[in-house]
C-alpha cells in the first residue's frame, strides 16, 4: 500500500465523518420544526367564538390534511353564503382526537384547516375573510372519523 492510498483512505474517512455530522445536525434542526408534509396555517388564530351550526364539515383520512376534489361543493356553498352576507367572515375550526401525540394532532388540525382555507381561496373566497380558531380536540361520542374534520362557519 502506498502513501497515496493512505491519504485517500484518510480523506474518505474524514468526508464520511463530516457528512454524518451534517446529517445529524440537519435531522435535529428539521425535527424541531412543523410536521413534514403538512401545510401550515399561516394566518393568525382568532378568539372568535363559533356561532350556530357549521355551514359544512370537511372530513379527512387518518393522518392526512389533503382537501379532495369531492369536497369542492363546500367551496361553492361557502361562496354563495358569503355573497349574501358581505360583512361576514369564514371561521374554520380544525379538530383532532385525544389519542397520539398532542403536538402532532394540533399541527394536523391546523394543516387541515389550512388545506380548507387554500381550497376556499382558490375557489374565489377572499383570503382576508377567512379566520382560524385554535385546534380543538373532540371528546365524547362519535366515531374517530368525527375527529378528523374541519368545520366551516359563515358568521
């Protein structure tokens, strides 16, 4: 084995160690952030109390926050009600159940509300008329699918 081969081997080991450290730092940095793959609700959360029954409820699959095309009727319905109430706002409440990691559940409820907001805005609802409530946990009766929802109120 020549001295040149030893230098190549040392350089490879050093590069591997530096790369491993970089991966560890990246993992720690990104694990402290929001849950990966979930859209984030960037609008401020309001303390507006929900009034009356929801106009609509959008249900989601387990651990998902994807608004599906089949729910586009709620966008049209929301736009119609807003057209009749020019001073009204849309209040979105994301729900989750009490099982699992509370932070992940709250992030998921926020992401579901953000997904509904994005669909409403894409459908023509002015973004400034859409407000978020804090994520809420469902307790009591009803199946687990009841926890995987966003309620839409126009008030």
